[in-house]
């Protein structure tokens, strides 16, 4: 027997423990029999038969679909033969301890949660034991099932003290055993070990219960006892990390070297699956209500996402590395590409790519979430299944808050979507069987939903899938936020640079651009010309037809100017009815051709306007000049083009005049 950490249980608590019911005779006798080297199957069967409650439950278990026994087993002997002595021991022990510790009165402890946790730890411990070569996996099951017995016992014998502990834990989130020791002078490992010993539970199990929160197991002489304690610690850690803790307020869950060592090479996704399976299987046997399988998976994954972030360090080393590498690569690619992405839809495209190629989902889709319209709308999809869906056709009303999708939107947390849960329009619209959905938030607002699934292979999604997706989507949220800011800045810039009426550049900006063009022309010795255009007798037009009509004409002419100009030409509104066009890389002759073309087109515009405004004729006068790098600066350049325009006016309007 290993030297366990048997703690002195304070006299006050011991006294209270006297009121604890003793373990039923049958269970005690069974313990004695099973630990014998030459345990007798016949004797074990007889002990079970002495307790009618046990008989019916043993038979129910052996006939459950889990064991797949074709012919109905009707005798205890047959059941014992099929299940084996150790399985029978675990079963009987579990059932009786469960009965003893579940009296019907007000509890400080959430007993349902407590037993769900115990069963999960039992299943995980058995799995880890069988994978690590521990000689009696069923013993690990028993130890797992009983590891927190101390807490259930305190719940019966010292409920007030336990309540104080739970309250303190809720407030501080401290380490549970430390708070217990502080308030009661003993923790649940000590109480558990103390009582289980009294009940003649095998020594290894008692020791493991006593040591299941010990930080070090070094120095224990009994190697198998130490191994069992390590297995229970690891199983306990995994249950907590997967959202199957025993308390509503999650105390600090920390991994230790013991846990790290015990979990080496263990596939944690499989452990999780084992826990869920066992909960389903034993629910009926223990009379414990267990949530529906899918609901459980979804809820657990949600918790796992949070815990996964905090405790990534403690995840399975190999699996973790492989996944992390993939995740980090995907995030890196995403960030590299997102850095050069300045619009939202490009960020989404990059994200979809990262989800599919980086995280190896078969499909990734993005849905815009429009809070005001109350709907989600398909926007982008990356699909490697060669069965692409027309995503933009999918428009769904925003889900009700209590639906799975509604919860994702409300809480902002990613989740699994499974078909069995309430209304699931998104799954059916995507013809999917299960998916992970993560909300994309930018500036704390949910702007869309990222949907990912394994459409073809139907590879089941796990909590780990959810963790990696949420890491990626969080990064994308930042890129998205940047794109929003960039677009906003662009809009502001455009507003500052353009003339609201004509959408041409305004005076300030056209002067700024002219200065740039002058530098360019000087540096590269390129010709540069300038055209100043003024609408003839515009004041008279305004007086006659009003400013609104005047504005319409200005807009028409601005459109004409834009259409007539080459890509490199820069037209702007200089003020009132005056326009300035910068003509880069253009000499005197070419600028003359340009100006004459504009003048003629303006004449044609005038002919069209005549239909509406018959008393006015619309023409323009254009001044032209070219930059002289030896004698000009910007002011003289503009002054000269202005003079040229005046000359055109003086010579009778509707003409081009170059200076
Ligand atoms: Fe515990
Ligand atoms: Fe526990």
C-alpha cells in the first residue's frame, strides 16, 4: 500500500461522520472477496444475490446494449462470468456508494453535477489506465468514481461548512482543497480516504483518493499505488478541462507534472468521447439524468473553448503540437495576407481560405449578420468538396435567442451546431450534419458568422476543432476591424478631397495635385499643361432659371469633363462655374486638341439643354497654357492660365485661347 497522504481529520468532522450510513453489507463482503488472490466467482454471485436491488441492476447492466450480449442474461452467475470479477466490483461499489451518498434532502452540492463528474473521471481513468498499461483498468474506474467521495460525504455530514467553502470558491476562484483546509481544517481528499478505509475499500483505491490533489507523488514506494493516483489526477484534470467539473463555479484548474506525465501519448479527444459515452451508458443505471448527447457535446465544447485557451499548455503534447503548428501557420498566413487587405470582403476571403486550408475543414462559409434587418445572409464560401453551394442564396432570419444559433450570436462564443437541437435552419440550408460556428466580431460587434464543417467525410467535430477555429476567427476580427477603419478613413478622405456637387476634385485638392505634377514635370522633364474652363454667362442662366437648374447644368458639364478626359488628366472644380484640368505629359499642341474637343462637346451639350432652357445658350471659354520650368512656379502658372481664359472671354467667348 502506498503511503497516502492520510490527513488528520479534525475531531469535529469525525464526530459528524458517525452519522454517515455504513456501506451495505453486501458491498463490504464483496470487497473482501474480490481482493482475495483466489476470489471465488460462486461466492461473488452469492453475495450479489443477497441484495435484490443489486441483482436487478447487475442484470440490467449486463443486458444493456453496451455489452452487446445477444441472449438475455437471467442469472447472476452468468452475469459475473460475462463481466468479470473486477467489473462486478466496480459496478457494485459504484452503485452502493451512490445509494449511500444520495439521501433526499437539501444539499449544498449539486449532486447531479457531482455524479456526472465522478462518472466522467471513472471513464477517463479506466481509459488512461488501459492505454498506459496499468494492470487493473477496472480498479482505475473505481478510484475515479470514488475520488471526490469526500465532498459528497461532507455534503451529508457537514453541509454548513461545505456551503461556506462553495461560497468562498465562487467568490475567489481559488484552489478548492486549499479553501477547504482553511475553512474546515481538512479537505475532501482526507475525508474521502478516511471514510473509504472504514468501508474496507481496497487500499490502492483509498490511497488514490487521498492523493488525487497531491502535487507530487514522488517518493511513494508502492509504484502501482502511485500510478493509480496519477491516473486519477489526470482523469480529474481532463474532466474539468472538458467542462465536466463537479462544481458550478469552476475553481482554478491547474495541471501538474503528474498530470502531464500521465497524459503523455493519450488521445484526449478519445478520452472525451469515453466520458460522454459512459455518461450516456450509466445514466439509467444510476438513475441520473444526463443531457441529450448532442446537447452535452455542444455545451462541453463551449466550456472547452474557454478552458482550452487557458490550459492549452496541458493538452496532449503530440496532438497539441501538430494542431498548434497547423493553427499557428493558418493564423500567420491569415495575418500576413490580411495586412495587405484593406477591404472587408477580402478579409473574409482570406479567412475562408485559412479555415479550409489551414485548419483542414472541408467547407468554410461566411454569413453577414445584419442586426437591423434581423437576418444572416450568405456572403462567401470556400468549398473543397467540388459540390459548391450557392451561398448568396441563403438568407435566414436571425435565430431566436434560445436557439443554438441565437446563443452564439448572443454570447459571442463559438459552438458546435448539431441537428438534434431545436431549430437549425443554417444546418439544413447548408445540407450539413454538424458544423462549428464562430461569430466574427469587429469592434465588439458581431458582424458575421463563420461556418465550417466536414461535409464529405463527416469526420466528427471536436472541442479542439472549436478552439482552433475560434483562435483564427478572433485574429480575423482584428483584420476586419482594420478594414472597416481603412474604409472609413478612405470615405473621409474622399469627402475632404471632392466637391460635393460635381464629385470632381475640389479646389484645395486640385491645387495639391497640381503641385505634385509640377514636381514630376521638373524632375522628369515632362511637359505639363493646364486648362481653365469657365461657363459662359452662367450668372445670367442662374438668374433666369434658378440655382437648382444651375447646379444641374454644372453636374452635366462635370460628367462631360470626366468622360472627355484621359485617365492621366485631372479635372477639378476650381470654384463657381470655373473648372481646372491638369494635363500631365501634354504639350501645347496636344492640349489645344483636347481643349477644342471639350469646347465642341460643350456646344453639343448646349444644344441639348436648349430644349429645356430655350432662352440661354450653353458654351464655355477655355484658357490654356503650358508649364515653363525656367520661369514658372505654381502661382505664375495658374495666373497665366487664368489670363488665357479671360482673353478667350474677351475675344467673344465659346473659344480656346492659349498663352
Ligand atoms: Fe477532487
Ligand atoms: Fe474531482
